[in-house]
C-alpha cells in the first residue's frame, strides 16, 4: 500500500459542489483524488484506478453507495479497501445495514475539513497495519493464506490448494523491465481470480513475486487449473515485442549471466489435496505444493499442472 500522504482516494458524489469542496480538502492534505459522479462510474474507476480508500455518497444515480459497496466487496482484491459513506441520513437502521456490508466509517453531511482529513488518515493508518495484501495485485498475502489453509484443514472437508508459479519470469523481467513484469503479474492475477470464480467459495492469494495460490473445493481444482494454464498460454505472446513473437522465443541473460533463448511465459501448477491422505498442517501443504509445482515447471510444452495422485 502507498504511504499515507500519497494515497489515492476515490470520491463519488452526484453533487458537483460537494465533489469540488471535498476534493480540494483532500488534495490540500496531500492525497490524490479520483472523482466519480454516480455509482456505476465509481465501480468502473475503482477497478481501473485501484484506490486506497473510497468515499461514497449514500444516494447516487445508477447505483447507490451501498450498491457500490456490495459490488466492490464481491471482488477478492477489494475485501480490505477502506470505505467511507458520505451521507445526510442519520437513521440507526441505515448505519446498521452499512455495518453488515463491512463499511468502515460514516461522514455525516456537512462535515468540516478537519474531520474529513482526520477520518481518512485514521482509516488509512489502520488499514496499513492490518493489510497483508500484495500492493501490486491487491490479493491477500501470506498471513491470510495460512489462515485460510488452516481453516480448511480444521473443517475436514475435501479441499485443494493450487500452487502457481510463472516460468521464465525472471528472464522476461531482465529483458523487458520491471514495469512490463508488473503488467504480467497483474494480468496473471486477473486470470487466476477469474478461473477461481468457478468455485464461489474459493480463495486467491499472492505469495509474492510470481507465485500465487488458490484454495478451493477439490471437485473444482482441475477445472480451475485447466483454465489458468490455457489462458496463460493464450495471453503469453501478447507480452512480447513483434520480433520475439515472430521468433517464438526471446533472447535474454540466464542466471549465469549468459545469453540464452527462452520460451514464452507459462505457468506451472501443483495441486495439493486431502482426498487420498490427510493434510495436518500448513507446513505440510506448503512442502507438498512446492514439490508438485517443481514437477509441473519441468514440463517442456507450455503451461502444465500436476495433481498429487499419491495415496
């Protein structure tokens, strides 16, 4: 997440006067402000701009503030984004409804400059402390991953964990640069999140670098892995320049500093599950996942997944 004074804030209100006033207050306090004049625009700009905090008017055209919250909270990457509702409505029932939607705070119109800035800074500070998500992909990080896997182990239900790792990512970064590498990671995160939606109860996390994880029901694991591998292979050529696409490979330095031909980006996936043997700890899941992922990465023909079939 960005440092507090550089945070990006989405401000959605159908009143031009209120947007102008609040935007000026936040800009003067050192924040970057993105404006939206209705609920639908607020949703679109949230997904496009990835703001660090949302301020939403309670009543807006097209979609209300609460409807925007429901939509945004349905996406894994925005489960922890702080949201403030800006409203002239003070009824207890309205606030209780908002609490059920995981709204972080309310600002009652008219709010003064000091209160707006103080509330925003406090929420950003708290969120930074509790957030463990990856700042690039906005996916939950290792603490949340471990918590989810341990919850699945405790439940006793059949489940699977997909360990996903990009192939040839370092060499791609070395040739095309970190900005291009970040685009790859964000695109791959979207591919994985979309594939995981086959299981409404799934969880997607970003371990770090080019490593991702999916926790899902066992019966959906292979279908999710198949979608991830096929879409990764389909998208991979789009990340390369025309010459490399024509050649079908790129030339970059290997880990020994020597020039080498590298195939296009692909992904290796190891699938750990508890249907043939019990999984008793997060460490056990991680060790098996790493082993299977390494086997998948040895495959020569593009993206590949390995399902643990051992009893």
